[in-house]
């Protein structure tokens, strides 16, 4: 499970007890946040994907499903693309949330190039950062470089030659998300030769915080035996 820009592994701490015991939840802690706060965040997609691949290498003989929200969806897609190059990897599904399909052009302002005032205003509009951080200049001074790096990672991403995935893709989004449309989510369907399904949940860009029960129900259904035909 891969978090959104600025987010950490704690986003998924409630998922394990809410899912079936045969689903082992492994939140990814990216550099620069929470327990890895003292490490510089990465702005290269290739480097970041390798950072995730290294520790999961010994477990590639087990079925793996990858979930990512917003920035995490894009990272998850590139992770699965890399995993597909390994014959031994058993990827059962890619689950993407609140991010346009990777081949679509960037339509939002480049936040990693914004001045500090505009960056903070943009982050506030996203409504994913606690007010306790947004209203504290000292905390934002620490938090802004991480956000800027994460935005740079996404906004400088180049999709390259598309190769459809062999595993199913399940896409999720919020019905009132001003940043990602239903059509942009539906476009993920061209990136798989297997099953594609789209589910829209009531809420905005961070619907997963207010509709976690419903989302987890969809996740369980997507991963249940027989749900992911090869």
C-alpha cells in the first residue's frame, strides 16, 4: 500500500484488522516521512520504485497486489510494470485510487515550481493535510520540501512506451473530486489486458478517509479468490 504526496505508511494502519486474515497488509514507508523523516525524499520514479522493490524481493513467490492513492497510484503502476519483468513475480492486481491514467497529459498547475505561498495554498485546497500542520509555519517549513519533492516526482513523470499489464486493474475515485474525473479514472482500462473495473465512492480527492469501510469492502472483493482471473 503506497501513500499519497506527503503521506506516510500510517495512512494504512487500520487496514490490516479490517481485511481478511489471509490478506497481509504491507504499508510502504517512503523516504522523507514519519520513521524515515531524516532521509531525503526521492524525485526520480526509477529510484523510488527500486527503493520499494529491494525489500520485497524475497517475497515475490507470494501473490502480490499493489494499492496506491493519488501519487501512490502512479508509483504503484510503475512498480507493477517492473514486477512484470520478473517471471517469478505473481502480481494478482493493481488497485489505483484518485489519479488519472498515466498516459494522460498533465492538466493541473506544476506545484513543484510554485512559490511557497502558492504551494501552501494549493496544499490547503487539496484538503489532505491536517490543519494543525497547515497553520503552523515551523511545521510547514519542514513539510513543504517533502511536498515539493513528491509533486516533482509526479509532475516530471514520463510514461514512455505503454505495455499493458497482465493483471487486473481496479480503479477508485471520489464522486466530487475536483482534481480527478471519472473519465480520467476510466482511462486506466487501456493499461491492462485483463479485467478492468471502476468504482466511484461518495467524497472528494481524499474519499478514502471518509469512506474507508466501503473502499475496504471493494478491496476485499477485488482480492477474493477467483476475483482476479489471469
